[in-house]
């Protein structure tokens, strides 16, 4: 949808909202509300972003770089008897960079990460990259709300915004955020549409699941499950409890026709020390049994299980931590990449647990924050053990054991330029065993530089 359509959408919504306000005024006086009153308490928000990315592959393997520029502008009406209407659009352009379509002469492949700043489903399009990201009606009551439409959902450790590219994940459906008191909170959602990160189009769940690379089945055959599941959507339940030093989170994700995922998380603070545990259990639905083996998203005998733990210490601007995750040999841990990214204690940029079983992940983390000027430094060291290439039973994407180092620097500007920030991320990843060109190109044994400039308003 182009910018002209966004403009007329805002006008249409504002007109209808005004009529509603006039017709439902309790005094019966239709002249009391005017169009300007709808806009008087309205808010504009959004951001401008510039993202430079450079992947430097090993030796003679081809390198790629690109610079994307764009932004997002959102509008939310003032609150009338609890009701609000909002709309938000986002756009991206390629301002400069190398030719991402040029193939590496050794592997025959081209760029991977750099395409994710644009539209991975329409590679080569670097200009017509706008998306209607939000279009919703929301009702607020107390500290709670109910939303319907194209919405930004509350954070969950699986289905989330994951705003790490130019376009984040966006979802369509209904969401209820219920605050009962400071200790108890519930989120309920039913989502029937998605616009995945690094794409511009909207899809229902039957079209959306499997848009990206489907990987392998446990027997080594290529998986092909796109449009084989007439899923009507995903249901989300979340209960959160916080009191004193204890924090409990329970999530249940009901992915229609495919599987159910139960995620539990407990955190406890003792002075400056935090201890956290995450446990996830997955159950396939019987619908997969009707499909051919290669067309299944999850096999009937798979029960993905992950245990993730973290111990951290925080004091005087410092935060140090150790985390460990184990994916059991009861099946691969699965969650559609089109919906979000997993946030285990060991999940870091460019490395996730999805698709793995019978795997161990270790990570050391160090952070330091300076208040004036506001600077944040971070270092993450990760070791992934267990996966073997060409052994697919617990390895959906044929990844290898690896070592990864992430270094992160953030600087936030205050004063006149409040809202401006600079983020630098350096990623180094190397395979421990499989070192042939096909196994490492754009996957490992690379350095990647990411420089992101944001201005939020």
C-alpha cells in the first residue's frame, strides 16, 4: 500500500470516528463534538532509521554490504470513552551498497543477511518497500486494553516484534491485555494474519507458514510444508505474576492444526543476583498424520523440549551472567520463523535454538552501562555443541557445532537530539567441524558489521 492510500485511510478512520463520537454523546447534543476534537489529543509517533550491514566471508568467498534508509510514522487518535483508532506505515529504500544478486563463484550463492533489510520474498526490489504495519481499534479501561486489527502485540518469548531489521514482525487479530493489580497480569490473543520480518505483504496463516526455507525432515529429505496446513491462526495465553523477588511467566501457544507449545519461566532475585529457569514442552496435533512425511511441519512422534537456565550478577553499572540451554533428544524444538524469534537465555543475534534437538548451548555475557553520557557496552560468547551436519534427526537446518562472539555498543543522545541513538554490533561466528565452502558461506566463519542509527519520536 502506498503513501497516498495511507493518507486516505487516516482520513476515512478519522471521519468515522468523529461520526461515532457525535452519535454516542450521552447528552444527545450532536454539535458538541467536532473533527478537530478528535485530533486535539491525537499523537504521532515513529522513527527514522539508517542501517549499514557488511558481511565479510572467509578468504576468497564473496563479501556483501548494503545501506538501507527508512522509517515509520504512526497516528493514534485521542481517547473517546475509552476508544482509540490507530494507523502506522513503514517504508525502506536502499541508498547504496554492493550488488546483492552477484553470485559467489565458489558456492554459486549470493547475499543472505543484507537482503533481510529489504524484502526477502522479492529480492531485487529496493524501492517499493512500504507496508501498512498497523490499523486497529483499541478500547482502554483502567490499565488494561483490548485491540483488534493489525496490531503490535505484547512481547512474548516466541511471538514478538523482534525489531532487529528495517521491518519487524507484524501481526493481525485480537489482543487483550489485562492488568488486575500490580502482581497479576494476563494476555489473551488470537492472531490470524502475519507480515513476517523483512517482508512487505500480509498473509493468512495457511499462506504464511513455510514462506521461508523449510529445511529438512528428520529422515534427511527436504521439507515442503508450505500451504499444506489450513491453519486458522494462533491462540496465545500468558499469565504473569510478580511479587517481591519472584517473577513467574506462563505462556501457551496454540498453533492451529500444527502443535501446542507450553513455555514456563521463573526468575528470582537475591540482592544483586538473579537466577532464571525456562522450560518448554511441545505437543504435535493429529492433523500432521494426514499428510505425507515430507509435507509435515512436525512429525507425530516429536515432542520438542528445552531447558534454559541463567545466573547473573548486577551492580554499579555492571552485569555479568552465565546461561546454559539443553534441547532434549525427544524431538526438534520448532516454532515458525514467520512469527517471531525464540528468546531463550542463550539466544543471541544471529543464533537461535529453533530447529534443534539433542543440543547444548553455553553463553557468557558481560555488560557495562555508563549513565552520563548514556553508553552501553556488551559482550556475548556462545558455544553450540551437539548438531552434526548431514545428521538431520535433530537438525532441521543442517547447522554445525559453532563458536560465536557478539560485541555491542549503544550510545543514546540526550538534550536537543533526544531520541537519537547509535548502535554498533559486531558478530563473529565459526564452525568447529564442517569447514567446506558450502557449509560456511553466509552461515559461519564470517565477520559481520552492523551500524544502526535511529531517531525515535
